[in-house]
C-alpha cells in the first residue's frame, strides 16, 4: 500500500533498511546465540543520526515526528527485534525528559542521547509492579538537597549498558499512585548497581538487568516534573511509546513473511514449488493482509500523535495490541510455511517467533491493553448520555 510518505520519510526508511541489511543481518544470529549487546550496530545507527530522530533540533536531534521514528523501528525490526528493542528502549527512557524535563535537564542530557554518546533506560517495572504500575516499592526520601533511593527495578531494557536512567520511585507511601515521583539517575552514582544479565527466550541482543538502589543519593534537582507526578510521567511515557511497540510488531511480521516467501519459492514438493499450493498461498495472503492492517493502524496512530492530539491513550493501546498479536501469529505461520526448516536455527524465522512473544508482554501486556481500551470506551459512552 502507498502511505504517501514524504521524501524525508522515504530516506529514513531506506537508511534504516540499509543498516538492517548491511549491519544487522550478518550478525543477528551471533548476537542472539551469545546474548550479546549490539554495540557496533548501535554505533552505526548513531552515525546515521537515527538516535536523534525524535529529539528536537534545539537539543541536537532531527526534530522528526512519531511516524518517522516508527518507520525506522519497523525497518530495524525486520532484521532483528533484539536490536530494535535496544533502539526503541532508548527513546522509552528519554520520553520522561522530553515530556516533563526542565530546560536545564534537557540541555544536560538530550544532546548526548541524540548523538549516541549516552544510552538511556526506563526504570518502572518491579517484582510486584509490572502491568500494575501502582505496586512500586522503590522509595526516594528527601534529605536536605538530596533524594535517597532504595529498592530494586526488574527486567530493565538497556540495563547495565545505559548511561542515563529515568526511574519511578515512591516519595509518599500514604498517597498511593499519587505518591510516586520520577527521577533521572546517572550510571556510576554511588549506591546504584546492577543485577545479573537475564537469560531470555528472545530479544537476546537486548540487555535486560535489575537496577539496584542502596542508599543511592542524587541531587534534588534530578526530580523530573514535580514530586507526586511520577505516575503521570510513567503513563504519558507509555502512551507515547506503545504504538512504537506496534511498529516493532509490523517489522518482525514483515521480516518473517519475506523469509517464508523466499524459502517457499525454492522448496519443491511433488515436483513443484510449495508456493503453487493453494494452502500455502492462502496462508501467505492472510499473513500479509494482517500485517498490512497492522501497519495501517500504527501509521494512523503515529499521524494522530504528530497532529498534536492531546489524548491518544486508547489509540496507542489498540496499535500495540493489534500489531503485536499479528506479529505472534504471522511469525508462527512463517515457521509453519517453512516446515521443519523453519524450526531450525539455520533460518531466522525461529528466532523471529521467539522474539515476537515479548511484544505481547512488555510495556503493558495485551490483556492490560484490552482493559485500557474497554474502560475508555465505557467512559466515553457514559459522557455521551
């Protein structure tokens, strides 16, 4: 389909595609096998100025919109979801600063983030605070001109590799979710360490660790927004990032389709390519139709965000939900189309299938997305009465 992309958006797509083909595809199996952070690939992405796509020009970025960013994520995801997760999580960690940071905080951090000198991570999830962000136990106590952080964050993407961490912690337990605040914490701050690197089923190129705070002291000025606004910072951050997870789903689904077609055209059974069998044709047709529908929804939500819409929580949840469910189904079907070969590590679709699963889980499970969508529908219907 023609999505009427601008010349700049087509250039971004082609540049990201070139990096995917030349830098990611040759090493994706090694990165996956050895649970290895994609340092060289991230350097190539930084050199192409793609790390600063969504950061305003005044802070060293390119000042582009959500659609431009999602196009880049999609292309990288076609090659390796682990790499695209590293790339996208950089933005996830940056959004609190972009949306709520002071001008001083933005001047301090954003230029280095845009240039790739510093990577970022978002510290929200804990053992008892996943989809239920209100279950946060990590605390931040104000002592004079410093906040003292104590607690542990779990399953943090880019953990250990990032230089900057935006962290949600409780500053007033008596206020529940309204007692949470957001902070920026630099790697190397005394009292801030990391747990073991997780051994995951998929997205193994992406680093996932615990963040451990043991009487970690940070300047009072490191608070993002105001005390008590942490839950709002977290929710607005996730609203801004969830449709981007949808673009990851579109990318890995399209990558799996491309691999399945390439294989099926060369696979001969009963004297003819398996693509000549109607059963395979119908599977491929459904896979591409579902992926195109997901792409249309993700691009539509991106344009909604870029138009300045104030409330896009439901739309972002729908894009994440639909596109990632499609990704899981399409990658599974790609393995089926390729038969026994699809199950082997020699071919990339088994990795794509393993990788795709996390998309239905992180940044709010798809069950939670359905709750978000449903409650918003009911709320809107109540207002209409």
